[in-house]
C-alpha cells in the first residue's frame, strides 16, 4: 500500500484503486474512491444500482454518491472504511471475472476478515474438479465454515435452506481433497417403520425411495458412472439408520439427514459411530416430524444437551434463508407447525 501526503488531504492507492480523504469533524470522514477506468462501473454498482442500494441500506448513516468513476463516501470513520473495504473486494472480484450479485454484496457486508479471500468470489466454493457451488446467504456460508472446523455439526431449519445439499457438498469436498476415505449418508426410513424386511426387493430396492434426495446430491457432483463406481467400491455408502448399529467409522464424513424423525436413542447410537479422523453432520427440520408421537423426536433434545461441547456446533436456518421460490417462505410463515 502506498501513502502520499497532500496539503489539504491525505491520499493512498490500493489494489489499483485510489482513495482521497479529508478529516471533517471528530470521527467523520470524507472519502473519494476512484474505480479504475478499465472497469465498467455498472459491474460494481449493479444493474439499476442494485448493489449500491443494498450497501446504502446496510449503512443508512453514511452518504454514498457516485459521479462517473468516482464514489464519494461521507460518514463515521469505521463505517466509511468498512464500505471502502467492500468496494475493494468488489473491484477485485470483477478483476477475476466474477459477476457480482446482491447475494455476494450481502456476504461481503457480513464477513469482516477478507484477507483470505484475495478477491476470489467468497460465495463460490470449489467442491470437486470443474464443480463449484455458490452459497446464497451468510448463514449458508457460516454453515460450511462450521462443518469445516467442527467435529459434529447440526444443520437445523426449514426445507429449502440447502442444509442437506451443503452437507453433501462439504463431504464431497473433503473426499476430493483426500481428507477422508469414505462418505456415509443415512436417514431414518420412518414411512417403513425401519422394518424394511417386509418390503419387496433387495436392500437397495427397499431403501432407495427414502434416500433419493441424497442420491440426487451425490449425482450432481460425481455423475452417474463415477457415483456407481464409488458405491460399488463402498467409498460411498447410503444406508438406513437402523443399519448403522455396531459400526465404527474412521476417516469418514457421516451425514444423518431428516434427523427430526430419529429418536434420542437412535441419534445417540449414530453419534457413537464416530471413529478417528471423522466428521458428523446432522440435518433436520424440527417442524416436520413424521413420527407417530412428536415427543419421540430426539433432535431438539439431543442438540440441547450437547450444546456445551466445544467440538459440536449448531447452525439454525430461518425461513428467510430459504433459496427456493420466494413463495415457499410465505407458505411456511402461514402454515402452523405440524
């Protein structure tokens, strides 16, 4: 970073972007930010200034005006510098060929430590070769971060928040980076009462209807042929919860989906399958319990009693985090819990 002293103002240049500021009064600051001439300003501000309007809504006490390629920022020192940081990231993202959307700006306004991003789109996470995912909101970003840094992670929230898909994505990422040797996915087959022996067909045919969402997520990353190969080699296992008993899983990422339909004893059994160098992810929606008696659900009770263990973390998604059609959030707000 290069600093230059002026007669009436201070100035410095950073990341091919220049700033000038004057002390106004106390902690109030006035900044001028020059967007490089080779950058289309609309790429930064968004169509119809959508990105700019979002930043203004987050910092209502700061005046932000744009003239040509110059952005004028007037406000408290701390807020003005934070806005300057956000614009820095946006310029670097543009330099990397990224299309900056409102969701990206929302992430930038919530994430303070940007040194590790180096201008790379923080909402884009590389999972496997030629396959990336894009987190849609700050809670999805935090969820992926918790999975990476915790031994056991609970992802709790309504349908459509991406909790299961992101859990699978995190597992695939760990597998592709050779941090684990196996992915195990399971969910309680409530509709069959876990008594799969009464259903026709072999084990795969019995449980497939209950595990389709997990198959779909894996297929997205690996494709049909590779997924079939990995399942055949047992590097990926998709089994009903009842078949987890008696196992110890090391060097694995183990995901329990639809955990609201598991009893407390089942979740305890599942958690104690954890072996060396393994992670567990438990996902569920406490408003969609399919058990005969809701009181039998062990999800809420389990995460509550385990909350004091440092290695266990919980991400609670809200209706506002739903990334399906916006009407889904409205429907869930109107419908009472089952």
